[in-house]
C-alpha cells in the first residue's frame, strides 16, 4: 500500500463510502430541508451549489481531513512562495505571480520577478494601444485590421477560449484569428481571408521549438514575402512571445518585437503572461487586466479561506471522492452559455496534462487512480446527445454545470429556457425517476401488463448522479479570471493529494520528439530500425501516395 492509501484519513473514507453508497440523494434532501443552504459557498462573483453530491457532513469533513493530511495548505504555500515544486524540471510554478496585483515581491532563486512581470505588462499595454489607435501601421502605412495568432497547446487554448468567452467585450476594428494545427488547411484558410498589408502575426511559443508553430509561422512568413513585402517589413508585421529570445531572434523576429515569458510559467498556465497578448489585442488591455484581477481574487480566496469553505478545495475533494472511492473515470463540464463553450477543452488540457500521471513526486508508481478524463460541451446541445449516457449509462459521471444569470444581447425568453434546462438537468440527474413513477405514467395506455412493466423498466432513471452548479451574475472578464483560476487550483489540490507533479508533461514531450523522428523517416529512410513494422508500413503508404520514394 502506498503512503496515501494507508493514511487513516483515506481508510476512514473507504469505510464512509460503504455507508453512503446505498443512500439516495433524494432521501438526504427530504431528511434535511437545509441541505442546499448548507452545501453552498460563494466567492469572487461565483456561487457554488454542491448539495447535489453523494456526500454527508461527515463525508465532507472526512475529505477535508484527507486534504489536511495531504498537506494541501503547505504545498499551496510552497507554490505561491516560488519553491521549485516542479521537481522533475527543477522549476518554480508561479503563474500566480503574473496576476499578483499587490506590491508584494515574489522571489525565484532570491530574485524578485515582479519588476519583469510588470515591465512586460507595460509593454503589452503600449503595443495593444498602438495597434488599436492605428499608430502601429503595416509596411504600406495601413492600420492593422487582422491578427493571426499562431501557437498550440497552452500557447493557443487560453487566448482562443478566453477571447471567445468574452466576445461581448471585443474591440471593434481588429479581428483575431487563431491557428494551432499543423494541418495546412487551417493556416491557408486563415491567410486566404486576410490582407497581408493589414495583418499582424503573433507567434506564441514558450520553447520556440514546437514543430506546428514554427511551420505555421514559416508559412505565414512565405505568404507575407510572397505578396510583395520585403524582409525589412517583417518587423512591422511579426511579433513573438517566447522564453527563448535567442531562437526567436534567429528566426528573424526583431528583438523589440519579442515579448518575454519565463520557465516558471507552465504552458497550460500561461494565458496570464504575454501569451495573453492576443487576448489584449482582441479585447483591449483593460479587459485583460480585469481577467488578471479576477484570477488574483481567486488566488487570495484559495490562500486565505478555511478549507471547509474554500471553493477550489471543495471541488477538488469532491472530485477525489468520486475518482478514488466511487471509481468514476471521467468528469464532465457543461457550460450553459454559448460563449463559454470552449471551457471544457481548456480544462481538458489543464487537468489531463497536469494530473495524467502515474508516479509520485518521489518516483513511486501509484496504486490508486489519478486524473480523470475531462470532457464536455455547451448546454443545451449535449442534452440531445451524450446526456443519455450520464442519465442512464452504467458509469458514474460527476458533472459541473455553469450558468450566467444575465447574458448580453439576448431576450429573456431564450435565457429563461437556458436556465430551466440547466437546473432541470441537475434535478433530473439527482432525483431520477422511479420504476413506480414510470409505471404509473403508463396507466392510460392499452399496453398489457408485461409490456407496461418492460417499458417502465426502460424509462426508469436511477438518479443519484452527482453535480455541482456554478452560477455567476454575468461573464465579465473578472469573473472569467476567477473561474479559470478556480479550476487551476482545483487541479493543484488534486495533484497535491495524489502526490504527483502536476507541472511536467513528459508524455507530451515524447510525442514532440517522435513526430520529428517520423518526419525524418517520411523524408528519408522509413525502413530505419527506429520504426516498428506497423509504423514502417504507414510511412511507406504515405510515401507512395505522395511520390516521395
Ligand atoms: O509554447 P510551446 O513551447 O510552443 O509549447 C506548446 C505546448 O507544447 C506542449 O504540447 C506542451 O505540453 C504544452 O503544455 C505547451 O503549451
């Protein structure tokens, strides 16, 4: 048994799960009229109702004891104070410093990083304002109308999804297009729709070595030069965000056009850094700043609130409850707001890249489950497809519902329907519908008894399916900042309990290396010993189809 599973707090939860497994949540609601009122918490403009979970007060207190035994608070403090908690890479983890809006210094290896953070924010503000005002012009003196933001993974999802979520705040006159995939269809389609004289390319790559991003930028450069611009004009049309200034300069980006970031910012935690430049260009710097403000408020809550009312801790420990004690394999995110439709994909990278691990910080193989599969999409669309499996499938799938109480540009009829569907789903998942209710519903039919029973059986919904509901007044930049930071800290707490390093990604790194190796094979000798027979065969098919051999 590992050091985690032999803890008395873990063992206690194992006993507790047996005692609550057979109880239906509807009985808890009936027995305690104050359940909903007790199992809710509110911070940073976010209201969380977690009463529709398979927990009692005793379970919640058991989960908080596990968090204390797992030294979540100490690990949190180590992160915020710049300790090198990303042990496999020997790095601090300080995305929180990027939104530190206090005057407090933050030290990495004895050096205060805040002056550099603030100088970069100033540079982002100045650049955004010069593009928006038309002061920054293209090489033919035309103002910039289109931004093509090139990046992948954390250098793409954050800027893309936050910009999309804040559509009502977008700056008129500048349109941002995101390109990630190395599939040439995407970059070619985007470039075909813009005028090179009025376009700015923002290339974002922390490492400046990611194949997809480098290739897409090269393609954009050829397109720019191929349309009649000269090498010297690149300075007005290409900027880069990277921690690898040397590689960016060698690539041909003017030094002044490079926005720095640091190795203590993980890719999937980087939207708060200069990786957020496309967000600034899309929304204006002030809205980007509000995003930071919201995240900072959640940081404060995470650091200061007692565990029992600490929103990220509550959500994390509920996740542990289902993953480790109920065997839940996945967790679904259901934003009931069209503009927030990208959040599941964002949290997917955040969570699965962080906690998709099988060894502890000490290098021991775990004997318990770690990160779940994260998935989801916008409501109400999912109700007409995959919700079926959540309601009546054989797996337990905890869900996070989220809904703004007010939305822009919409009449009340639509919004009330949206809300009623959201709340209705949480209720149906929790209550279900009993066999007797379904059987009674069929009383007016002319079915014979056996058919009536069989149909009632099909219609029966077990219920007892857990969900959280997050409400917020409206999705302002500040609230979005808090919401994203909430999920970041939830993931952190779970990683702390599971004793994994949530800040490296060796599996993904291997993919990057293999991609380049196979490319060499495609362009050269596919029979190389580096490839297994299946891969050799696939490469040979590709080579034949493309006459590469
Ligand atoms: O910003 P880059 O260095 O180009 O990296 C882009 C992405 O690469 C990998 O896929 C990492 O796992 C991601 O976390 C990272 O965001």
